[in-house]
C-alpha cells in the first residue's frame, strides 16, 4: 500500500505542477507508535521544484500542493512535509 501511495503522490504532483524535480519519501517508519501511524495513514515528505512556484510565497506554494493531494489527507496521509522551490532558488 505504501508504494502505491508514493506513486499516487508522484503522479498527481507531476500532472499538477510539471516539476523539474520531484522526490517523494515515505517516512512512516519513523513514526511507528504515533497516533497517525496506528490509524494506517502515512507520513510523507515531498520536494517539488516547479516553475509554478516562481514569485509565490511559501504558504501559496503549499496551498497548491494541498489543492492537488488534499483528498488524500483523509484517506492515505496523516502528515505531509512539503519543500516547494522555484527553479531559480536552487543553490548551485
């Protein structure tokens, strides 16, 4: 089930943000015993680099991500860590 959740997050974020870089990690194993883990929902971390983030404040970038995956927050995700970056913000 976990691999399917990661794949679905990647699919949705790729379609919605056309990222130049995307990394999705399942960090559920770090939260064993946590209430969210006991319910079967996962803990995930995403790194998204997208032109769509150019000129947007962090809160708006996160809102874009939640607009894309928000329904998964009630069915698959307990916690989501987001790092949303515009390409011009990448350090060399």
